[in-house]
């Protein structure tokens, strides 16, 4: 895990990506493909051709390509597992993969950890305000017991499926945006 500040171009692209996705996710409860695909493509291009924005010539940086693909692959792989468990939506997977393509795997892992903390705090606030603390504690114990038996919990309890209308959920695109902003603030502080 790293807390290094991305290049100014990568930082601007990352902020545009997560803030645009957050707005869509809050308003429509989905993240459009055009945002995430554009984020991946521009992230790979920015890292593979670093002089593109600054020196106006195309010199290929193969280590930059690897940096971008490693970030994309790690983010996509971890979030794909969460998607398979129905804990995340497909747009969230693609958004984090695009963020990984922009900042590389080490910085992406920092974003991931901070996003998990922010999401946990926001979830605690949401369940407290909605009066569902006891129900949530029961659901957590149910998930753990089902995991111990090797069964997906959402099969026995529809409320635990992120795709269900009965599920209590946060727009994860907004959580990712907040986590990214906190990550960038930490990177400035530790730089």
C-alpha cells in the first residue's frame, strides 16, 4: 500500500472519474459504462505515454503500461469477487478497475482501504439512522455462519443481495469518491 500523490494529470483524471461516477450513482443508482471505460482507456494511455500531456510527443513507457495494467487487474479481481458475492454492483467493479488503471496497484490498494473505512462509517450511520442496528447485527452473524458452511448468504436472505429492492444500501460510487478524496488528502500529508 502506498500513499504517493499521482501525477497532476492522473490526479485530475482520477477526480473527474470518481466525482462523475458519484453524481450518476447518487442520482440514478448506477454508474454508466462510458465513464468507466473512458477512465480505463485514459488511465492506460496516460501511464503508457507519459509525455502526452506535457511534452507533446509520444514516447512509450512500457513500465507505465505494466503499472496501469497491474492496478487495473488487482482492482478488477478484488471487486469481481465482491460482485460474485453480490456485495457490489457491476458499475462499482468497473469504477475501481478504472481507478486502478489510473493510479497503479499500490495507490489503488490505499484507495481501497480508505474506501472500506469510509464505507464502514457511512454504513454505521445509515443503519443507526434507519433503526436497523439489531437487524444488521443479525445479518452479519448470518453471513458469517453461511460463509463457514461455504454457502452464499444472499441465497437464503434476499435482503443480503445488493441487487434486491429489499437491501439497504449506499451508492458505492459516492463512497469510492469520498475514499479517493481522503486518499489524496493523505497522500498530500505524507508527501
